C-alpha cells in the first residue's frame, strides 16, 4: 500500500462522507469540464424524461410526481453523493413496491414511506453499514431483477392492448385472469402504437445508438395520435397534463399510527434502494476505473428521498441505465447529474402543455423495453451452468419475487446463498495427520519437512494440521477427527499455520478438545496461530496448563522433549 494511502477502516469521518462534488472541484473545474457535463446532463435528461413519467404512471402515481422525483432527488443525489457519475431518480425496480404501497396506503402513505425511507438510508450510511450491501449474493440480485422485469411487463399489458379494466389486481396470479376477462375491450390502435414505439427504440439502438431513441419514439407516437385522432388514452385525458412548476415543499402528513402502518413499506424501500444505488455505483466504477464512497452515497440517497417527499415525490435511487448513459456521454463529475435535473425542470417549465399529448400506450412500450433490458440473460445463462447451488438461489429468488414479495425474496435468497457458502467452506476445510505430511519428497514443497518427520518418528506424539477456515460450519467434522486421540499419546500438536480464519465456535471446539486431552493425560500444543486466532484462543482459556502455544511444530516438539525429560 502506498505510504500516503489511508485504509478504509481508519479513514476519518470527513474522508468517508465528503461528497464527490467537493473532490471534483478541488481537482480544478473549468469551462472544458462544464461543457462535458452539460452535454452529458442534457443526454441523460432526454433519456430520463419519458422514463420518469412512465415509471410514475406504472407505479400508481402521477407523471408530475415522476418528474418531481427526478428533479429534486436527482439533484440531491449528485450534489451530496459519493459517486462521480451516479444519476438518481425513479427506478423501474421500485414499481412493484410503490404500486403496492399506493394500493394499500394511498399517495399520502407513499410519500410518508419515502420520507421515512430517506431517514433510514441516511442512518445506514452514517452507521457505515453500506459496505455490507456488497455481501448480497450475485444470484440474488440477478433473480430479483429478472422477477421485477416480469412484473413490470405484466403491469403494462393493460396499456399495451388498451384494455378497459376498472380495478386491476396487483398480484400476478390475479392480474392475468382479470386482464383475460376483458380481452374483448382491446384497442387495436393502442397495440399498434406500443409495438411501433418498441420497434423505433430497438431500431434506433441498432442503427443510431447515440440518438435518444426513447424520446424520439414517444414524440413520434404523440404526433401520430394527435394528427390521426386515434382513440387512445393520453396523459392529458387521464391526468389532465402536468403542472408547469414545482409545488411548494411541505412535510408529509404523519401520525404515530400512520408511521407504524407504512413502516414495512419504508423498510422495503430502504433495502432495495441501498442495493440498487450501490449496484449502480459499482457499475459506474467498472466503466470508469473510479471508486465510490458507499456510505456517503447512502447518506445522499437518504437526503434525496427526504427531499423528494417534501415535493410530493416518491422513491429515489441510483439508476443503472441512466448512470451508464451519463458515463458514455462523457460526464466529468457530479455537475452532469445536477444539470440533468436542471434540464428536466426547464422542460417542465416550458413544455409542460405538450406532455398532455403523450399516449399511455407509448409509455407502456418504453417500459416494455426497460423490462426486457433488465433481464440479465448472459448472467442467467452463466449461473445456470455454474451448478445446482447458484441455479437454486436464482430460481427461488426469481419465483418469490413474482409470486410473493420482493423483500421476502431478497431475505430468502440471501439465506440460501449463505447456507450454500457455509456448505462449500465446510467442505474446503480439512484435517490431516502426520503420516501424509511426510510422504512427499523434500523438493515437492518449499516448507521444510523436518518437523513433521521428527513428529512421525515419535509414536507418543501425534500431529494434526488443519487446512482452511475453522468456523462453525466445519467444527463438527474436524472435532470428530481430533476426538480420536488415544490415552497412549504423550502429546497432541494441532497446527494452525494453514487456518486463515478462526471463529468462536472453532475456538470452543478446541477448548473442549483441551479438556478431554488433559483428562487423558495428553498435553495439547497449538502451533502456527496468527495474532487474531491466538487472542481468541486465549480468551477461551486455552493457556497453560490447559494448552500450550508454540510458533511452529519444531518448537512444540522441543517443548515436548523438555517436559518429557523432567517428571510428567
């Protein structure tokens, strides 16, 4: 490590929570960087404009709330965040949770849950728990993302086909029969518009990848519907258009009873928001070679959610697609994200009346493309080929996301992934006696074999070497081998030089072995322990006369000889 580099665990509060905007400005910021950020911000705003309204409508909110969320939340994420390139706003991953919250608690409950989630995210960041988010297994993230994509697509079937359904169920198994029951109300024009939007987006992505395909497709759809007078629902006919200014900020209505009611939703928003934001930051790091500050990013996400709720917005998180677009557009730093919010605000102030002509079928087509892109098909193929363990975690998380609950899917998937890891670690931990250790030629290993040879030549001394982590998952199998010591042995040497990690369960097992050995008149020697393992063993009482420590097997053999020379 470079002598001036400060390890993460010893960094000061200021170093952990200084926003990246401060770092960028300290490096020097001029006209050239501003031009790069302005171009990137405009590019991202063009992508975010239709997406923000489409996600809001699919979530049961209004298109104006989607814009408020993108403007206020996006600005605060870039201003306070720990990532140079993160773009915040409403995300497709939240559609399921937001729609369920609106159905159960109404828009006021959604805003309150967003406010509480912001406080929780900030607390998680200040408690420096952001680094633990990385422990979510990869099959879990792939599984719940694919499950969310399926639910998003299912939520847009009604708009794609222009169906007339007064009350659409939220659960997939109830939604599909309800939609099928009104199949006679299909509007052919809506289906044609949705398919055309998908075709335009995919075509431009192939032929003109740098063009804003989503915005172009939505604009063309709006012009076609207005010019031809097609009988299709638009933002104007359903919502009356969007306001041309931001509302005045105000605290959400809250009471103790109301807070308790929306708390589960707020917890779900916090969990998913932390995972989604940090995954997005990691993607940006991979594309740029930079490193984000995870806890600072969570504090910024918390502030953004609180800020968005004050303007009647809903959940804000880092968005992978818009963040990647920001990087590809040549952004220099967080100013690009702040300008993206400014461009969205300018659109709302100037062109709000035009939004009323946007057909809902066009936005449904946009979300259909988003859902398709969310499914990480190459990753799914790799996980299915990786073995039954990864495939099981992936499938369980995917199915629970679709048919049960997103939070339950993440918790169960994480638990299964942890059990799989423990199983594999326990199988990787092994114990070998002295005989196999002296069977090879001296030239086969750089480690001298003299100590093992000497131990093997003494029938009164038995040497065991543990290889791998000695933790709760491996103690049963290792302990059963160590328990086979015989009363005829004068000493038992357990070598820890190949043990990278020892936990309390492993130390407790060694303590039990020490008591059994002492009861049989056998001395226990522990060799090769590192500082952390030795401290843990001493904490469990493994000190003379219960157990003796030596730096190596040779040193332990010398100690055994010295004690054998005197009275036992």
